[in-house]
C-alpha cells in the first residue's frame, strides 16, 4: 500500500495531540475469561454474556484478570463470526491499555505522516505498508524519500507495548517471540547493507508508561537480538499513546533504555 505524506489526522476534541476517535463507540463490559489467545468471554452490564475476538497473540500479562473492566467495538460486517472485538482494558490506577495490537501500525503511520517522528516524513515522502523484505518477512512500514532527494528508504518495524510490571515502565515483549528476534536480525542486515535505513518503533499503548525497556528476563534471545540490531545501525524509538473509551491520542516520544538488559 502506498500513500503520500503528510496527511491530516483525526484530532481528539479535547487535546492538541493527534489521534483517533473510536467509531462506532466502544461498549463497556466485564471480562469473564480469555482463552485460546484469541477468544474472550465477556458479560455486559445488563448481564448478557457473549464471546469476543482478541487481536493480541501475546500473554497479555496483567491485562486479562477475570472481572476486569473492558471496552469492545462492534463490527457491522455480517460475515464476521464474532462481531465484537476487545479493544481496551482498565488497569490499576485507572489507566487504559489498548490490547488490540492491530491498532499500533495505523497510529504510528499517522504520527509519521504528521511529521512528528524525527528523521521520518516530509514533503514528497511516501509511505508503504506490509512490504516484503529479508528471507520471508514483511516490514510494517517503509517510508520512501522524495524523488531526487538522494535519501534512503526507511524500513520501520512497529511493536505494540502493553506490559508494565513497574510503575511508569513499559516493557516488550510480554512473551518469548522468535518472530520478533528474526525481524531484528533482518533489520540489522538491511542497515548493514547500506541499501536502506532501518528503524524499530515501540508503540506504547498505555498512558501510564513514561519510558520503555526490554523484558530481557522474559526473552533473553530477543534482548540480545536488539543489542545486535542497535550495533548494526538500527534506530530505536518509542512513541507514547494514551487511550480513553472515546479514543487514542499521541502523547510524544518516550525514552528507551540504553541497552537491552536495561543497565
């Protein structure tokens, strides 16, 4: 997919930051249980029980406790077996976490379009999504330079951050991810080739996280792959997002730990 940058974003009415408004509006419920990774039994406030789709392959540690207050979005597509999708969960302290990992790529793309990511975007720049590269991978986004500018395309991998085990700290991953380590190795090879720039962007999908680190205790292989990718020239950034049951807003850049081990 290709489109031209920049493109106007939908602004939340009560903030100057760009973001999106949930359309149709989200519906509140309580979580009964999450199971088989992609399914959740939920109960609405009127006592009606049903099953919803969970667009999150991770462990969702700390986010899927029975009784949690959640929000879902209903699809109008009559072909969908499960019309409801779980989008948000409220955690201790009142923050909302976006559990639908499919939201991250579009939000990051819009922030790039708005020129808010250092070194990306600009007049004449184009954006492509789901581009094949490496041995057998697809990169989430490619930002192509303006024709005649002499710049290199930037291959961008986006990771949705939802885990937080310490106040103010977002962590990735929440489960072992061989796929994530492979993507880092392929980004590193691309950066070393000189044919393109490579960047990893952590989309931090909870407003209570002020910084990001890698959960090396959960996946030491991913942590090592990130260190190797950085050494090869892969850029690493984190973008903060804050969600409410009404929408999601971009809050700015967040610091990323200087090493994969957090030291």
